[in-house]
């Protein structure tokens, strides 16, 4: 083995280690709570819950997430060129299985990790629909990490609004579950597949819970 080959191997190993360290999720553990009995409550001047935000759809239209109040909502940051990208198929399968019971899955494309979502909204829509037949709502590309983090993701990941669920998004395909009362009740890291029994069990539990009655 030549010195040049040795140098290339060393560089490759160092680079791989750097990627592994960089990719280590800052939120490695899944956190789950019981569905709530009361509507989400505002903390200070913040919105009461993640469904109190307005965003843009992947088609550029305004979307008020309050439209999904009373449903169980999974919010997931997605990417087209990631090792976890095949989870699109599982997300769509879970969505089709539970949509009639009140589940909504909302995808937020983000390019924060390894430049794995470089395309435009139009390109992303074409990819996820043609490759995986995605029919669940997809939103415009956002940032989920750093100084330009989208307001929704600040709410989802930072204290005090995120509570026990606080912590930076570690990679693509982090999943949050919001119950029928608009409260975050679960957060799963990238490795937890959408059809994992632990995930679907929590979805079913949240779907079975009734939303709080509106006060008169």
C-alpha cells in the first residue's frame, strides 16, 4: 500500500467519523405522553399549540394549521436524498390506514442535514408523489435548525413551549404527534419508522381519545 493510498484511507475514515458525529441526534430518545383531556394552553405570548401556526403549502398557498384541530396530527421533517427517505412509503401507508379515523400527516421538507433536500418545492412534490405516491399534506420547504428555524419548529423544539419534547432536530424524519386537543404527546427520532408498533400504538390511542368539549 502506497503512502498516497494510506493518506486517502485516513482522510476517508476521518471524514466518516465527522459525519457520524455530526449526524448524532441531539434528541436520541423517543418521548411519549398520554393523550390530553384539555385544549392546549398558551405559555406566555406564545401560541397555545403547534396547530396555531400558519404556513405555506408546497403549492405556495397559505395554510392555517388550525384547520386540523380535533384531529391527530403527525408533523415530520422530510428529505428526498436521505437514508430515511423510504419512510415516505410507510408514512403514506399509515396515513391511508388511519385517515378516516382522524389522522393527518404533515410533511415539512428541510435541507438542514447533509444538503439532502436541495430541490425546489415543485421538484420535491414531483419526487414524493411519483416515487412514493404521497397524498398526505406537504408544506413548503422550511428550516428546522439554526438561526433561520421556522417559528413552528421553534415551538416544537425549544423551551418553554416544547417542555419535555425540547431538543434540536437531529436529522431528517423526526416525528411529532399532536393529539385531538392540540397538545404534543409524542416525539420520535429518525430511526423510529412510522409503522413501528410503538408509533402506531400511540396514534391509535390518540385517535381513540375524544377532543375536549368547547366551553360555552
